[in-house]
């Protein structure tokens, strides 16, 4: 090659040919030569910018993508887009000859040990990092915000490697789903906004039924979801009636949650959703009949929540620029379309919707709000006018959006291409995502210990609760009544007595001693391994009394009581887990917190501090305190609490001699 890359001291021998192949990936889509591409790259590249080969791949591929995205629909149909982008991911993952050789040796070794799947047509697959990198360049196959979660779905059965046949089918299903949604009829009697896009439709002749329940009557009809609202059209004799609009974009108090329906209001079929809004006199109940499961309902519920969370995000982050707002709409639309495509590919075992939906995912993950904050900052820095943005891709795929300003992209695109191949700096966002993933894994392990308790029947749950509450007896209910002002006179007396005792400094050092005693007990329990010796709570069901028949007045009340009992059991078992050192990380956190508090109480004059704490505790539970929001602090506490595993519970007929509950 004329530029003589090997003579530049960066590549030698066989790697020289490999660099040439990588450059060809970009130049074959552009009217230029490899030598010209490399020369342009080297004018910008400096030794401190990172690995030469990978930066060259990113530079060449991004220039080619900008050209391809302007005609992306045709390129997806003829397969050239999937072929090119897959080769891009392979080249980015193994940009140098040493990377290729190392990968070949590792895969050969894994095949010998039968730990790696057989490659399709002997063509290597790509990994998670390459897949997410492609999402940073063109948010069609995935979004950088949830790309790692999306990657888990199609690669679960292939050793976390994505192969070309699955990737090609995935892209074509995305295009197919988008065209199918564009063909859907608009809801009758309403005019969709200029930037309103239909995301899902059911209840038509070719899809499954949707039923709206109004008191004692049921009305089948067509349900349409857009990126702004939910529309229901009751089925008439020959056509549909005018649609009822449920606006999901308004900044009002509204919610959607799962519900159960049945004859005379009995909750027998858990396959419905209920939408409640401050503008409606009564909730809207929609049922999605399904023989096998409630997957249809769960799918609709996830999509509706995603649209609601999208508009809450735009309001919370104060996104007012039309181009930025539409870019966020476009990325959300693509997330839903990717979910549709994945469901078509995996009909036997549909994927978890949250792995494809940005806001539904991070609304549930621990510290997911941190990721959304970083996401909003990256959105403000992004250029939504460049051809590889989500909004530009939607425009190229014939999705109308006339209200968005037509940004002139010819002049500034080339200037936005950097040697790194990235249009925006995503390091802080990727760091936040990685932190959330690690904490999510820990929380999932803790939540897995709770699942067993949720499967218990009401009788077993009550027995467990009674056993766990034996030491507390009636102390907790009495204290709750005082704290929540259910007995105003008694509450006032308790506040007055507490303030007097604290002011006289009669209990400061006593509390410090008590806390240190609790710390000492936990340290002793950890050193003695009490948590391992008594790793479960044994509940004996033996009784001399005959069984009593339980009369259930309403199934709603029974279900609520069962949930409350299980919640109480889980809460107490989490406390046991901390006290016995079953969860070392959380026990350590509690030990440090209690030790620090004990030192403060023992050294610093604390009467004013304790008086303020007492008054604050009672004030926050009064009518005045309920109007003082603390959403962020409550979320952090909830996420920490959810990550605590519980001690397993075993229900036996007789108390074992070797294991006795104390």
C-alpha cells in the first residue's frame, strides 16, 4: 500500500494487511481510497489518544455510517447494513493482528474444553462491548443506555456471543415492525399530533382481544398506544366508535398498575390493568384475555409505563428544545420497536420488556436515577441533527415529524467526527451504568432469598409471623399508635416526657451503652458464626388444638392480609440477617453507623440533638410532616433495604432437638 503503514512504526508484517482490511470497511462505502482515509486519520491522531488500530476503525466506520444512515431503510432490506455493521463490530473488537490471534487461540481452547458454542458457518461472533459500541454510533440496534441489558437477551443461549444470522434477522425484524406500525389505522374521531407515532395496537380482527370493564359491563374494542397517549375504541356493529383518549403526557397525578377481574368483581383473572388519573371520576380497567399467562398484560403495562416515564423525564430534566425532546422520543420509540422485534424472534420464550425499555429499566434498578441524570446531560450535548442520531434515522425511515426544526447537517457533520469515533463523551454515563449493573446483581441475589417466602400460603405465613413476633409482643403496635398520632393525648404526653428526660441528660450515656452493646452482640455473633449455625428460622406447626375453619368475607381482604403478613415476615427476617451477620456487607454498614452514632452520643453533648430528633420523628408522622417530600432519601433507603438477603425459613411438624429457635 502506497502510504506504507508498516514503515510508520505502528504496524508490521501480517498486521499491516489487517489494518488495510479494517480501512477497507469504511472506504468501500465512500468515494475515497484507503490511503486518503488513513492520511486524514493520521492528521488528527496523536500517540496519547489510545490504541492506533481501534481508533482507526472507529474513525473509518463512523464516516461510512454517516453516509449509510441517509439511506438506511434500503440498506437494511438488502442486507448490506447488517453485514457492514457486523463487520464493524468484529473489527472494533479485534482491531489488530495480535487481538485476532489471541481470540482464535482462546476460542480453540474453549471448544476443546466444550465450553464455547459452535460458531455459525465458522464465522466468529461479537461480544457485548462491541455491540454497545455500535449503539453509541447508531442507536438502531441498541441504545448505549441499556445496550448491555439488551445484549443479554439474544445471546443467552450462545455463550454471550452474537452471531451474524441472529443479528441480521434482528435488524430485519426491527424494519418489519416499524413498517407494520406505520400501516396501522389511526384511532377514530381523534387527530394525532404531528410527532405522534403509533407504538402498539391490539383488539383488531388480526390480533387478540382487548376488553374494557365498566362496572358490571364489558366492551371489546381496539387499543392503540402512541408516544403521547392511550386510545380505546369500543367495537360497534360495523365499525369502531370514537376513541377515548387517556393522555399519558400531562403533568398530572396518574398511574397504571396490574389488576385482576372476574364475575361480580371477584379478582379471579390476573390479566388486566387499571389506569387512574386525577382527571377521571373512575379508573379505566382494560383486560387482555390470554389462555396461558398474563404476558400480554405485562407487555402492555411495560409499554404504557415507559411512555409515562418518558414524559416525566422530559419534565423533570426541563428538556424544552424541540430537537432534544424529539431525540428522546425517537430513542424511546426505537426501544419499543426493538422489544417488538425481539418478541417476534423469541415467541416461545418472550424477553423481559425492561431490558429493552430505558425508563422502565432504570426506574427499578438501584441508583437508576443516577444513570438518568447522566443520560439527560449527554442528551443536551448530543447533536440530534447528524444523520446517525435516533431522530434522523426515524426521519430517513419515513416517520413524519414536521414540527422538529430541519437542522442543516451538511456543514457540521464532518467537523463532529473525532479520532475516537464518538460524537459525544459518554465516559461518565458508561461508568454510572456499570455501577448500576453491579448493584443490580447484588440486589437480585438478595431478592432471590425472598421468593421462597412469597410462595407460602396464608396459614404458614401467619405461623411464621407469630413466631417472629413473640419477642416483641405488643410493643410495636403500641409504639406505632403513639408515633402516628392515633392517640393524640398520649402522643403529647410522650413528647413532653421525652423532651424533659433528654433536657436533663439522663439517658444519653445509657443509649450509647445500649448501642455499643448491640454492636458487641453483632460482632460476637459474626465471630462465633451464629448466622451459619442458625441459618434458618424453625417454625413448629404442632398444636393440641383442633383446626379452625376460616371464613373469608372477600378475596380482596384475604390477599391484602397475606401480603401484609409476608411483608412483615420479610422485614423481620432482614433484621435477623443483619443482627446475625448473615449479610456481612450490610452488617458492617450497620456496625459502622451504630458505632459512629455511639461515639457522638458519648462524647458530644446531645440533649439538643436528641430533642430535635424526637420532635422531628413525631412531626414527620403528623399531618404537617406528610406534606414535606423526601423522595430521593426514601429511594436510597429502599434500594439499600431491598439488597438485604433474608434467612431461609423451614416449616416442620416437630421441633428438632438439634435446632431450636431462641
